[in-house]
C-alpha cells in the first residue's frame, strides 16, 4: 500500500512523503524517523484521529501534526507509478532475454556528443533497504514545499495546511503524468539508440515539468562522481564539463537512497550543497532529482532545477521525474541484459 504523509518541518515548510508501507502505522513511524533523522520512532501518548478520509496524528511533545492518506483507486495512475518505482509493478518495457552463456558482457554506453568518445554506463548499489528484505515501510518520494501561511477557521489556527495542492496544479500534473505514461514507451521501440534515449527522457522531463535547467547524470567509470551526459537550459555548457559529488548534495542523495527528492528553498535544506552553483554557475532556487534505477541498481540521476511558473516542485512533479528516471533505468537494464558476450 502507498501512503502520502504531510507535516510541517521545523522551519515551517510543508513536507510530503510518499511511503510504500504495510500499514499506516508503519508509514507514520518511517515518516517520523525521516523527519527527525532518528532510528527509533516511539508513538507513546500520540493522539490519533481516524475520522474522515485521512489519519491525523499529533505528537504530544512537539505538537507537530502528521496527516496520512492512502492512495486509493481514484489515483490509479499515481499508484501504478509508485508500484513501478518499488519494483512491485511491471515497468513499460519488456525485459530483454538475458544472456545465459558464460563470459563477460560487452559494456553498454553511449557516444559522448561533446568529445565523440564512448562512455560506458556503470551502476552503483542503492543503499536503502527494500521492503522484501523485511522492512515494513520505505520512502519513495520526499517533497519540501515553501512555508504556507496558517489557515484560520472559526478563530482556530490550523498548524498544517491541507495536503492536497491547489486544484489547478493537481489537475495539470495528473494530465502530465498520463501523457508521460503514453510517450515514454517510445524508448522501448526496437533498436532505439542510447544517445537518443538520453536526449528523449531529458526533453520529456523538461516538457512536462518546465524548468530553467535540466540534466541527466551518470556515475563515472570508477563510480566516485557524477557527470552530465546531457544538459538543457541555463548553465548547460558549464554543467556538461562538471563532475558532481556522488556522496553529498541532492543528486547524490537521490541516487544512493533510491528516492525522488524535491526541495524548495534548498539553501535551508541540509541535503543541498553549493556545488551546482560553484561548478555550473546555476543559482538553485528549487530542485528535483530522481534516480535512474532498475531494482537495487542505480545508474545515474535525472535532475531539474528552478521550476518554471512557480517557486517549488510539487509531489506530482516529483512523481513524473521519478517515473521517467525509473523507465530510463529499465531501458538501460534491458540493454545490459541483451548485450552480447565478448
């Protein structure tokens, strides 16, 4: 089951987690652990309200309110996307037949359009444990939106605004997700080149989540840094020459944790670094990143910066970026499975 958990962070920003969990209690505990950065989450003396279509839980010590709702059948497309991210739903592409003969597979990669050189695509292991390894819940998307002024109703101040976005944002985003489901199938056509797939998925992300800058990054040959295989928008020339840390920063966290991240006001978020500004000259006002992954293998990151039309990336934006990244990971895995032996 998938749950959306919303709460206010200590700086007042609105944080929304999408959690793959066995129950709402497991989703809540994992969300509290993520919020507080602690290994244990005690629910002692918490107040729980089960009325309505959501579960509202209040921490008696901090007075923080957590709101949980299950993603039901009315959000079928989003549920399918989340299942694809966790590996519990078949992705769009048909898995290629794996080589069964002994030997070493020929490397899969692409021709760098800047240098003309062949660059192999390598993978790194996602560090977050999977549910099938005994974990009751795991976060698949983490979105931070700007502080929203408290609503006042009948002279009562509501600490956490409603988890749903403005209707117009939600409607546009859901339509975009539908279109992405239809268009992403293009890369699974026979003989689709890796270079074309790289450009296609980045352009697709920029089309449906308009941004000032976008990039598709892979892990370096030695898996000790991230480099831009393609870039769009402001700063693209500098970014194509830049290497980013594979240990720190939002792209690195998305890669190693295997989850989509969307952060508003990143300068206030401890996961963000100044690396993109220092190396690419891009002043980051908002950022979204998702791993290019297949199962527990991560190949790189799909990165968007500076959301157009508004000041933050919503959870719907994060879902779109995450799904595109997952499908690109599936495409790469299919290529690896079909690679001839040397």
